[in-house]
């Protein structure tokens, strides 16, 4: 393993340890299985959908993803890496509010927000909740509190920001899957910092060039995505150069593309002292239902919070919250640098996706 | 590896073909599930549940080329789901409860590497256990693990490295603890 401090002899030791401690082979009574299967309620099998065959349903965890195509399948997997593939509804449409929102969004020069995802129900019903299993928020907070004691000024700002946000999550009852801080500049540059779990890397995307680069702090390593491999339904793999995603980063591109129909207008409410208008959409995709609620600041006509929920049948399985929006604040160009930092190694990487049916 | 004909026969309800599938993969499935759940009995139940579902819904079986990865993913997902359900059931209890579930006759086993490994694995995240099992039990390449778990191989590589480091530390601690409890030679 390159850059891996775990030496070969240790790998061998671990390998031997695992082999020596494999559980004994307990035979299976095939007749009993068949009998059990035939007795079972037919409805009990409906959740059996989380193998590779349902992969196209399990990948799009970011709340902004599109219906799957061959191209977008690969790109959605890229989202797992870059934490930046966005989903917006096919429809949104209070006629006046939406037009104003879109107009205001179009005028935005920079935007920052935090995206948080929670698992609801069991993992077998929760798409891609496997990606982050059983994170421990308390430990993540404690780790940052320790780091804060010796942090320089620049790092201190980031740590304090992360701590503030994470502490607000401690009251959540659902299981936290991930927290990502996203900063966008000029509609084409995007930086995503993974805050939880693990906060040891960030990803920079340039929507104009299609460049996607990840920086791993712990390993002092930079990886540039240059190839994509799409695994077809017949098992064949097709390799190609990474496709460009959009002329602008997804946050802007998807808002621009929003249609203006079939939107439910919700009663106004107050969030953190801010008057907001709710616009709710519902969309069915591959047996799943997405509902998305855009809480728009009445005064600025810009999104204040965005909630997204994924249902399988009537079961809520995963939800996302985007909040802490900051619009048009100056963002340093260095944040979006794709240059190799001093002391870093670099390599080219590949992303994998599945062909959609 | 499952061939097209065998899978077709299973779809047609051929019990013999199904038995062939069971015999081919039963131990591997048990091994992965046991590493993740920490309990062979739980692993047996998970394995049986998956076989039951395969027999009930053979039309869901993937292409033969993808079958093995698909099956492994089913085992991993079911095992992690099982752990979550168990954790929710005992929400509010301390982590040490796992030890309380063991009966007295496992005390002697605690001296063994198997017990140290199991204890160490139980302290890792379920996903880490899955990656370690696929790597060291099934001897899979990082790229193949990535395909099974639907994650980029670079992500798997990073997670594997981290899991190994944590496992190494936990196993070492367990051994040191055991050695410290042994009477010193006079």
C-alpha cells in the first residue's frame, strides 16, 4: 500500500490472524431454508433490494442528485468522493416566489452552506447509509476541542465553526451520517470539506474544466480524478475520461433548471428569528419518493434552509438538511487551489459507477 | 462462481441448484457476518435470512459476473443492519455490555487470539469490520472491495489503512492487558 505505514509483515500477521480465527464451517440445512421461505409472508421479502442489483438506488445520497443515466451514474459515484453532486426537484413552483428566488440565486457570487444527512429506520432501507456507519459525534466534538487548544488562527476559525455546528446536532435523535461544509465561488468553483465523520480531507471541483481534486491531510496526498469506469449490467466495464458535470456547479445549475409547476406552498414560519416561506415538492424516482422543502427568507428571497426526505414506500429512510447559508461573503482563492501543496505526493484516480437500466 | 445455468435453474425453482449455491457460499457468508456481528449465532441467522430471500425472490439475482460481489454486499448490509437494531435495543447501556452477553465458559477462550481479535473488532465501526473481513478473510483486492461496497477504491484504501491501524492498536492493548494479568515468574 503506497503511503501506508502498515508494513508488509504486519499485513501478513493480520492475514494469518484472520485465517487462524475464521469461524468453523456450520452447515446449512437447505430443506429448512426452503421450508422457511415458503412459510414466510410474501411481503417480508420486499426489502430485499440492497445488493448490487439495486445499486442505482443506493448511490444517490447527496440530496441534489439527478435521475440515473449512464453518465450520471458515474457522476453520482463521484459525488461520494467529492460530496458535491446536488439534487433539486423536477418541479418547484410558487410562481412569484420561485421566480424571485431564481433571480436572486442567479445574482449570487459566492455561497456557503453546511449539508447534513441523517439515517432513519434501518440500514437495509436506507440508501448508502453504509457509507458511514455508526459515527460517534461526541468523539468528533471532543477531538476538535483537543485540536483547538493547539491550533493556529486559521485552523482555529474552521474548528470553531465546526464545533458550533456539531453541537447543534447533539439534540438530533436520528443517526447522523455525515456533515459537509460547501463553499462555492463564481458559480464554477466548489470546495467541500468533510466535517464528520473524519475531517481529514477536502475536495475542490472546477465545473468549467471538469477537474476534481481531493486533498488528504493525514497522508499529505493529492488525487486528481482523471478516469471513470462504468460497470454495465452485464458485468462489462467501460473506461473513459471523467465527464464534465455542468457548466456551473450544481447548486447554481440546478436552481437555474427548476421548473415552476406542482409546488405546495406552506404557511410562513420563523426559523431562528427569520421569517421564511416554505415551498414543498414531491418527486418519485425508481420506487422512491423525494420530498424537498425550501424555506426561503421572506426578506432576501434566498434559501434559508433546505430539507430533503427520501421515502421508500411510506417509510422515511434518510433525510438531509442544508443550512447555515452565507451568500456573497468574500472567499479566498486559496481555498479553491488545485495546486499540489508542499510536501504532498500526488496521483491520478478513477471513479466507479453502475450503468442504469 | 455461479454460472448462468445454475442461476437460471434457481430462478426456475430447482432446489438442487439452490443447494449448490448454498454449499458454495455458506462459509464465506458466515465468516463475513460473524466478523461484523461478533457472534457466530447471529451470523448464522443472517446467512439463513439471505438464503431464504434468495429462494423467495430468485428474480432479484444479478448477472452471474456480479453475483459474488452482490452476495457479499447483501451479507455486509444485513450484518450492519442487524448491529444497528441490536444497538437500538440496548440504547443507553454502556459499550461493555458485549462482554456481559458471554457465558462463563468463554472465560478460557479469552486467552486466545480469536477472542482478542473479536474483542478488537467489536470496538471498530461495523463498516471497518466489513472492510477488514473482505480484505483478510476473503483476501480481496481494494478495488474489488470498492465494487462490493459501492465506494471508490481510494476511499476503501483510506478506510482500510485506518481500520488496520486501529485494529493493530486494539489487539496490542488486549495482549498487553492479558500479559499484565499473568503472574510474573519468580
